[in-house]
C-alpha cells in the first residue's frame, strides 16, 4: 500500500549511513537517533535516548541560545537551519549543521 511505501522510504532515509539524525520532542528530549549520529557524538542509543539535547552542548548558554534561534524560525513556519557547536561524549567540539521543521 501507499502507507507502507512511505514508511519504507522514511526508514531508508532515517538509516542513511551518511547523515546523523536526531528526533526530539517539543521538550527537546531525544526520542530516536540513527547509527551515524551515534558514531559522530560517541554515545550509544541507550545512553542518549531519553536525554534532553542539553547533553550535546558544553554550556547552558549555548543550549538556550540554540533553542531561541531554532524556536524563532519554527514559530515563523520556516525550516530551521543553523550551524551549531556540539560536544561529543568525550568533550570533543564538533560543528553540525542543524536542519529541522515541525
């Protein structure tokens, strides 16, 4: 059916080996990640699912700043795109391109 085809397409996109993907809820709790994201940030799925995205920032200031930036764009019904500084499990700084929409 068409719904099954859409689910299959979404699953293939999510499990794409070249792109790290985080799905979070409005409270910024991580509900799902793909394997590539785990490779990038050095956390296992078990360690990161259920955490807030605060775990990816080295300060509350950066965490809150990204929320405002992304929240303002989403409130205007725009696709949120930003270059953000994250930290890995081992406190290594990495730059990511965030892209998201509601």
